[in-house]
């Protein structure tokens, strides 16, 4: 069986496609292990679906299921189009719902599920947080020093609210910088698509940015976020790092 390793804005994933849908939590832990496996933030498995181009199964590095992953959706779309599994304009099913994506060379745009503001005005650690679901739940604050990410605080908030944790800054040119602590990885990652989307959405709701903005995660890559009606669009480059064979059971 062939596996591919992808990077999208610094988030990395292992992907493969199969006709068999089954739980692969333990496989995800094995493949994503950076010392004893391939190493990745998540595992994405593409399986057939009667109403969509395909369905995905997404697992975090710790083997837990995840409803959605923004960067993963872009990597997945490129993988599917490059292997003839779906057209360049496609739709696929996630736990969070339908995702539409468009592939143009190495640039991929995903239309994320409509964001939902779960709570505002949460005060923790002297900062004001919003809880926003952009496919998965995210805590967002603009009150932190973007140069200092308190991982211990983020980890405590992640468990208290069962959410990813983001600190963000709106820069003078209207772009955003974002840092994210991710559930399932249980650490800061180089990027998180749904986290960037949540930060962009709060900034837009509070009038800090318009309906289009460039967003920079810790990896430094440029992502393009937009708001079209109730849909957040999320565009950026993806890169296939390598393809390899796997002798074990998948």
C-alpha cells in the first residue's frame, strides 16, 4: 500500500486511500509517531462515498478522531486531485459536514463549515477569550503577547474547555499572526487552519479586519482567509513531501 506525506502551512499529514472504512486509531498513533513511525500531526484516510467525491477519516497524532482540520482539508484535496480520485473542484464529507475545495496547481482553497460563536467574554488569565467552532472548537484571544505563548496556560485551557487554544495579533497592515495549541497533538503546532479561521472570524466580527485578510501562522507561510456570506474560505499552498510503500496492515 502506498502512503503519502504532505505539508500544508507547516501542518504535516500522512494520507492514503482505500475501499475499506474501519477504525484506524491505533494505526494513526503508529504512523504519526515522530520517533518510531513516519511522523505527522494527523492521519487522513480517503474512502468512497455515494453522495460525495469521497469521505475522509481524520485522526490526530494521538489517535483521537477529529471532526475537521483546515490544513488537512487542503492537503487531502490536492492528494485526491493529483491521483484522479476527484476532480479539481470537489466536495467531500467530514464529521463536521461537507467541505468544498478547489485545486489550482499547489494552491488549494477549502470552504469551511459555517462558523458558530459558542461563547464570548470568557475571562481566563487576565485575557478575554471567545469560543468559536470552525469545524472544531477554538478559544481565541487578542490580549496575549504574540511573541510569548504560555504552553502551560494553553494546555490547562484546552482541557477545561475541550478546545484548541489560539493567541492572535492584528498587525498594522491588516494581516493577522496566529499561534495555536492543538488538541490531539497536545502542543503548539506550526499552523492550524481552523484556528486561523476562528481568529480571522473573531477579528472580522469585532471590526478589526474586513472580509479578506492574510494570515501568518508560526510557520511563516501566507494563508488567505475570506468571508463569503456564512462561509470562511481558506487558501494556501500545499506540498507533497514524499510517497512511500508501507508493508504493514492499513
